[in-house]
C-alpha cells in the first residue's frame, strides 16, 4: 500500500475518533471538503502545510501522526 493511501486511512480513522465529519474537519482546517475526501481516498499528494493543519485540528503531534502512518498495516 502506498504512503498516500496509508495517510488517508489514518486520517479518516483519526477524524472518526474525534467525531468529526469531513466537512467539519475541512472547515476547522481551512481546507476544501472535497480535498479531504480525496486525501482519505489516497488520491492527493498533500503538502506539509496541509499535514500540519490537519494535525493541529485533530490535536495530534506531527511525530505521532507519522508514527501511526508508519505502523499502519503492521497490525491490520
């Protein structure tokens, strides 16, 4: 599985854990909702700025976010 897809899956899991819709995550992160959908499907190669915004909105450190992405699939 490629990195974009792993990122999207982890992002969706975190979003759902926080009880956020794609629209609310998008609004709080100042990102278009359709862009969030594309990220979650692994269809976007996103910038570090976007990753930082998403992490801040989800209240997770960048290092923890990347650890989750790195470990995704090891236990699934």
